[in-house]
């Protein structure tokens, strides 16, 4: 007798800390849970490589919980379409898979914001998290010189990691003002669990050169990066280096939430007390609801997982979440981009790296939509994930509504109708 | 079964030995090569490291536009840059 496939009781998209916490919490009552991730393994960006070789107690704990749970892992799967409510299509290296769910948790994380400046497209000018990810996936960095620049706490974490791997950190250039950073540090002391981090960071900062009020103005090199010129606390300075690791804080990955029709506010996914979005069966946790870091992501993930599986929400979790939510505002205020960064890019500098559209062309238009239609800015394979956040800052443009497929996929995947795909299920009936 | 100490791939026909767990994007950087030529002919290397920017796309075993920061090296893999 043919068996009928069962939807997952809870399907989680994104295998970073928020997604792992959501999946483990939902599965703890024996409901069927799927955890889908587009990377090679789970862990997301912040816990990249921690699954095999945990260096932090909290990641070790959560991976342990995940391993001993009955969560079904679906790795290297990238959602590109929702053919009907309750069903997602994902591309995997082997085939397109169809996933049905009763409740969905979006834990899609964040990416770095990049801004155009002369030379930013040269090879070896990379994201700060980008360079760290490459080093974690086999790029030797010992003995190499690195300038770390941009804004946000990620810069310090990346510099510390690279230095531990033997890199020489020539400078950490943070665009935020000294005054804002001092205020940030003072506030950290009042955050639960952040004091130890702040002290550790303080020790580390004595070993490297850190400059607030500083940002990259140009990267130079013939075929690849040779040096960087920065504005260092008001004075220009050129530093030779092998790599420039440069990112301007984080932007949430909200494309899937938008595709599903979830309400967004100020660029973040709106959620209620239970992490439910404007669509009741869809929950959201972690960076897409506000850039707040790993502690908040873990708590939001637990709440979302418990709520999505109709379990009781412990008051302690809700309290901790609300306390840590203040950190989102603090991060936003501290690492808000200064207006000087709007004039780093010169007219001839490329803003859309997929289609090589220079700033001069894009600047003539008054909206993201008009610029896209007339210049092909944002029309390449990254679908505006890199130039969109840049033009959002430069011109205050807001992206249009999201249309499927939300990631490039093969024509055969688009031409197939639901029901013809490989079905990944939460069990048989 | 124990993991091999090293793997060998070819990049534009040239063999390169890498440690297991190395992604194709990292291997191409180790080889000192660029990933792709942009639409106006600029040389490009990896940027985001997380499969979003598509700057590291190359051909792997004849399959074009592979996001190489998301692919682990396997013995005998043939990688083509267009730089």
C-alpha cells in the first residue's frame, strides 16, 4: 500500500544558533522536526567549524543536544520558492526537494554589509566574516598581514581569531567614534554575561592597534590587493597588507520572510511575544528580528521552537529575551554608519559587482526599482544581496517586494510542478 | 576508514594538494589564482565566504557557476577558473 507523506510538525530554516535552539526545543516533546541549512554543515556563521571541533562551551552543549535529538538534518539545501502555503522547495546538490510543514521557524541569520570604495572589488579585499570563513575552510593565514576595517563587534572577533591563527593584524579601523565606543563598553558591563567578554576583549585590545574614528578610503594593487589607504582618526595613512577584511556591520537575511508575506518593520521581521510573525504558523528567531548576537539568538530560538510545537514558554526565557533585546538598540546606535562613508565611492567605482554597474549610473535614479530596471543593478546572481544594503545606506533606497526564486536555480527546477520533486518528510503515515 | 592526509585536485589543469576539509574557494586562493572575470573583465576573488555574493563561482567537474566557498575539495576534482 502506498504511504502518504507527513508534513513536518516544525520545520526550521537556518542551522545557526537560533535554528539549532529552535529545532532542539521543538523536538524535545517528540514532534517531528526538520532543520534545513544551506551550508556544508550546521553551525551558521558564528559557529562555523564548531560542530566538529567545539571551542566554546555553549556551542558544545547545543551540538550535543542536537545530536541526541531526533531532529532530521537537511544540509546543503537552499530554499528558493514557496509553491503553496505550507510547502517549500529547496535546491540541493543532487536534486530539488519538497518540504511540507505545519509550523515554520525562520532562522536565516544575517550577512555583512559592504560599501563601495576605490579598489573594493580587488581580489583579497574581503568581508571580515568572509576572510574568517575562508580561513576556517582551509586558507592558511599564518604570517600574512591583515588590515581589519569597517564597523561592528564582528571586526574584533575576526581580528582575534585571525591573530590566533598566526596572522599579523596591522590595524583594526572602526568607523564608530571613541565616544560611542566608550558608551558601548560601559553598557556592556550592565548586560548579563557580557562582562567577561568585555574584559577579555580589553586584554586583547592591548596587543593590537585599534583605531576608532577610522575607515578605509581606497584599496590599491595591480591584480590583487597590495595596500590600503585609511582615514585614521582624521589623518590619511597607507598600510601594506595581504588582506583587507572589511565589513560594515550586519544586515538581516529577510528574503524568505518577505517571500512568505511576513510583515517587516524597519528592515526587521516583526514578531510577537512568542516569536510568531504576522503569519501565525511562521515564527522567526535571531538576527532577522534584530541584530543582537548569539546569546539573544539562542533565547529567541528556544522560544520560537517551544511556541511552534505548542509548548509552555518559561517566564525566565521571556525575561532574558526582553533584557537582551536592549542590546539590539545599543548595537544599532553604536555602529550606525557615519555620513562620511556615503562619499567613499567615486563615480567610476562599481556598486553592483554581479553586473559591474558603476555608482555614476545608479546615482541618476530615485529608487532601487528604477535603478534596477535601467542599469541592471541588483539583477545578477546575488539578486541584490550585496548592492542592495549598500544602496540602502548610500541613497536610502528600500528594496522592492521579493519574488521567487529567491536564489538562482536551474530551469528544470522552475519548470517542474509541485508533486514531481523528491519529497523530504517528517515521517510516513 | 581513516581520512587521507592530503587530497589532490586540479585547478586549470595544474595539480594542487590540499588538506581534507578545504573548500574549493580556499584552494584557488592557496594556488594564487583568481576565481572569475567580471562582466567588464575585472579579476575577482571570494568576498562573503558564505555562498551569498557569487564572486567565487567557478566550474567544478564541468558544472559551471558553482559557488566554490560551499564545496569541499574531493580527490580528482577538476576546477576551472576563468581568470
